[in-house]
């Protein structure tokens, strides 16, 4: 059971972050302070509930990343990329968490200091830009592991390649570097790619994943026997 807790945590993470799908795509871009204020007047309760579910999900994220690090550390050729992936994921989520916190703080200040709502919303999207770049690093690292080692399924490498494009496409050079007005919109696509990748890998891990070294040995044994 202990060896399965990592992928189980991955599934629980995705379930606890599922409410973000109701809120994050609705976040307004940076073009209009009126749209930002209108959004917060309509969705302050929803956003507070989303923050609670995201906070719970961080507990499962840490368990999943710890198990992923152990799995990759046990795989020849995956150690360096594994540490890069785990470090990038922590940077991605730390920056994103701070960005969402700034945005929510602006919503809470709407009736006290309406001008601060737009400023904090903008600051949140500017802070989310480094998160997108950290997301690029994460998906490049796991794609390398998936294509070169048995630690991750090969299809997850192709999902990671698509996620690299989504993370880079979220960036905008309109004004300060930000993740509010990119070619693929704001932070919804990078977050969605992260959740989809973790869910897919966790389900695969639960169904088939054991020690990747033993899997590789078994594969070589079957190949030798068939010869």
C-alpha cells in the first residue's frame, strides 16, 4: 500500500483541484478594471471555495512529488531529469499559489479599496509568468524521462510536449511579462495540462507501475527468452 500512495495522492490531488475548472477559466484578462471588479462581485464565494480546495490539494501534491522523485531516482538515466522535474513543479506551484493569493486578496478588498482589486489582479498575472516558465522546465524534464527510460509511459512524454506549448503560449509580452493575455489565454491551460498529466500518470502508475528497474529487467528477460 505504501508504494501505491504516491499515485493515489496524484488522483486525490486532481480531484481536490477539480473545482479550479469552474473558476480559473473565468478570470478576466488585464484589459479592463471594470471587468475585474465585476468578476469579483459575482464570484467571490466561488473563489474562496476554490482556494480551500487548492490548499488541501497541496498536501497530496507533496506526496505525489515525493513518490515521483523516489521512482525516478531508482531509474538509471532519470535521476538528473527527475530532480529537475520535482524542483520545477515546486517552483510552478509556489509561484502560482502566490499569484492566486494576490488575486483573491484583491477580491476581498473590492468594497474597501476598489482600485487595489485591479492592481493585485494584475500583479497576480505578472507573478504567474515565472510559474509558466517553471512549467515548461517541468514538462521538458518529464518528457525526457518518458522518451528515454521505462520510469514513465511514452505517451506521457507526448502529453508533456503539448504541455510545453501550452505553458509557453500563456505568456504575453504586452506590458510586463505576464500570463494574462497570451496566445492561449491565461493560467487555465498551464494548470489544466499539469492536472491532466498527473492524473494520467497516476492512473497508469496504479494499474501498471512498479519498480521501473524490475520492469526493464522483465522486458529484457522476455526478449531473451523469445530469441
